[in-house]
């Protein structure tokens, strides 16, 4: 369990940012779902609950999700169930129970760039930007690669388009972290293949995605694209699975995702 010296509820983002950057051990709390499992010593704990960041808004060409929106609110939201084949709700519905999903926030998950995240894998298959208070708006892929200096994630921006998406995963039980997760999407001829929990952070298999984009998709091309993805992404070993096991299950998961998108 973590310990806190001071607790604040700022009334503005600027005030929250000043608290955050005042000392190295000052921390944004988020939903505290994973933070509470740490032994972190926090100087000032910053609660964003007064900043009205718990929202999901359909803005016409984009859907904006506030950083304090919980997984449960994403799971039941009609906009997110309507678009992209409901990939966002599908990616999080197997994460523990409703009580847990009522606590976990999208901001805490995305900003932390968790390697095991189901949600990040699904988001990366879409056309998504994030907005940081100090760093501004940037593509999710850029943020995942580079991270940022101390900042506050304000919202996640999903661009509404005709992208069709599929989410696949393998876990030993509902209460366990994924051994591997996969998201596949298609907009016109443009494909994206994303593999996460390798156990590294989710990444787009760029070469495999380009191969599908530039070729007529059939059984042979699907097999070749899957092989390319296996070669270009790094797989590793941890307590949940060996490298070779992850590579073995990635093949049917990617194929299943592609076939679901083609239906």
C-alpha cells in the first residue's frame, strides 16, 4: 500500500499542474486501482475529481473521453458500443469485475502506458489522439513511444470514421492479466495490426499492416502478414508465458482478428 504525506483537490488544471511539478514524488491519483498495489511514498497526492474530467462526449467527427472516465462508463456508453464494432467495450469487459471497472480510469491507464493493457491495444488500432495539459495534442502512438515529462492527461480523442475493428486476447482466467492481446482494424484499404502484452507495451506491426494494405487479402496473404508481424515485433517471457508460447498464440489471434474484420 502506498503512503501519502499531503492530499489536495485542485480546482483548475493549472493548479493541478503546479502541484504535480513542484516535487518529484508528487503524483496524480487517477483511480488508484494499480497504485494501491505499490509501496510508493507520495509527497502530494493530487485528486482530479473536481476538474470535471469524467465525461464521454460525441462531438460529431470525434468522441472525446475525459481522463477520469472509468472503464465501466466506457463499457456501457452507447457511442462507444456503436462505433468501431464496439472494440473499446469489448476490450475491457473481461477485466476483473464491475466493481474494479468502476474505479479504473482511462487517464491513469493510458498515461501509465501499461504493457499489459487491453484498452491501449484496442485504442492503438483506431485513430486516436491524446491531449496533455502542457504537451498539447499528439497521436497516441507517439505518446506510447516517447512518453512525456511530468504532465496531466486531459482527454483521449477518438476520430470517428469507418474503421472496422476486432479485439482478441488470451488470458488464463477473467481475473488474470492477458498473456497476449491483439487488435486489428481496417478503414478502406488501410489496415492496422496491433499486438500487446508480449509482455511489452502494445505496438503496431507496421510492416505487417502495410503488407495487408498493399495486397488483396486472402488466406495466403493473411498467413504471410501474420508471419511478418511475428518477425518485426519483439516477444518476451514472464511469469504468465514463455516467448515461444506468446508467438504461437499470436498467429491464430491475428488471423481471427483479420477474419472478423472481413465479415
